[in-house]
């Protein structure tokens, strides 16, 4: 069955699709690579933002989920399971439902943004709130998949990484080559692993002349890769990356090493400032965790640790509408009530003819 859209259709010859006919897709990928001139001026570089919140369920997870669900369906799975800080559960619920499979999602209780929980609910996810954090949820999800007939669709599933690497392909296809630096948030460390794989494959056989330096950024209260050890009680307002034991940590460290990259921590304050900058100056509304790459580069710049004149791509991973509570928590909603009269509104606005 030919499917006219989605990352599998676009990059089928670079994905492990042998023996698979039926594709599960919602039209993910082909997300905008938006030039960010004001951020570029701050960083003294040419900057593009890869807006992954434009995917069908509002985050980059959809790229991996089309592959993981396509594979699970081909294997005859009836149910899938994932642990999630929110976005994976939203994506898994949508794609599993689309494929006619039952989604089971394990969430750290009380630590999921409302928009993401709403997505899992409306897509018919079997939602289990675990009295623990993401790392506990992932341990349980892995054990369920080992012992029961249910497929694991977290990014430890190699098909997830395969799907997510297509974001690197798209960037090179648009820019004509790889950037000098690619910056992104790091939580469970699947996405940085996937980008590095994609850039490497494109550099190996033609489309790109080189690979970028990978710059990963974690929240300071949940920064195991920066600290060099697991964190038992990770804490950050950027709940999407509230993770203390990144499952793909070793692969991420290898990517940083091979790419001459770096991994650093940024505070919640710096993350929220970056989120506000993107929204108010560039017109791009992302969820807090998604602004971590921007926060990291602004931090490097402020410490005179960023060379000028670089070509920089920053992935913003999820849509701002997923977590409006955090976005509004630092603003006072000032609205003014006025009579339903154009003259009155014009006067209020200080408009004079
Ligand atoms: N940004 C957002 C918005 C995320 O949801 C995640 C991960 C990341 C960044 C980090 O990506 O884990 O590949 O390093 N969210 C997962 C989830 C853990 O369950 O939705 P990573």
C-alpha cells in the first residue's frame, strides 16, 4: 500500500523496511526549518530553528513512532507499552490507535503537562499513573515487554531511533549541507543519538560534506550526563526532561565525543527565559524543555564560549500549547474590559484619527 506522506515514504531507502508493507503514519516530518535572525544576532551566528512541535501530535516523537508502530503491527502486536514524561505517551496513544493496537502508557504521577495528558486520554490510551518518576516507569515498561505480549515503544526500541534520524536528513536536504553546530535538549538521550546517526549516514554517502558538532543541554536539576552519574530524584519545571537515568546515555556520550561536541546544564530560569525569547522575539511557541537548546547556546555566548560566524541549527522539540500552565506562570494576564464600542476601544488603545 503506497502512502503519499510521512517520513517513511520520504526516506524509505534509508530505513529498515524489509518485508514491511503496511505503514502506520499520521503525516509526520517535513517540519519547518525557520531562520531565527534575532536569536542569530544574539549569538553572532546564522541560526535556524527546527520546529518539531509541527508534527501531528506536537512533538518529535512522531518520527520515531511511525517506525516503531509500523514494526509492531508487522510483528502482529496487539498492544504497545511506553514510559513517558508526556510526549511519548501522546504520540504512542495516537499512533497505536491509528494502527488498531492498544496503547498502554506509564506516567510519573502528577508530573505530566495537562495538554499531553489530554492527548493520551482522547486517543484512548490505557493510562497508568505510577507513584514514582520516569525512570521507575521505564523500568516497569521494559519488564512488562520482556514478560508479556506487549511491544515496547520507548526510544530504546531501535526503530524509534531510525525514524527520528530523519530530522537530520531533512535539515541537510534544506540547507544543502550539515550545519557547524546542532543543539538540542537531552533527557532520555534518544534524540541526540538519532540525530548523530542521521548526520553520520548522510555524511558517509554524499548528501553532507561533514557532520556537525553536537551540543546537548540538560536541566540542572536533571543532568546525569553532565554530572557523570545517575540522579535519583531529578527535578525541573521542564517536566519533559525530568529524567535521572537516561537509557541511551552511553550512545549520547559517544555522539558528543565523536562530534567534538559538549553537554552542559542550564537552570530552569534560563530555560524559561529562552522559551520567552523564542515566543516574543521569533514568534515560535515551544514547551519549556524544548527551549533548552536555545538556553544552552545563550549561556555559552554569555560566557564568551561560542565562536562567532557559525551555522547553527537548534531543535525545539515540542509545541508550546502542550503546557500553557508553565508558560503563563510568569505572566500576569492583564486584560481590560470595555464597552462594545469601536470608539471606546480606540480610546483605550490611544488611537487617534
Ligand atoms: N524535549 C521534549 C519536549 C521531550 O518530550 C523530550 C523527551 C526531550 C526533549 C528529550 O528527548 O529523551 O530523546 O533525550 N521526552 C520523553 C517522553 C522522555 O516521554 O515524552 P530524549
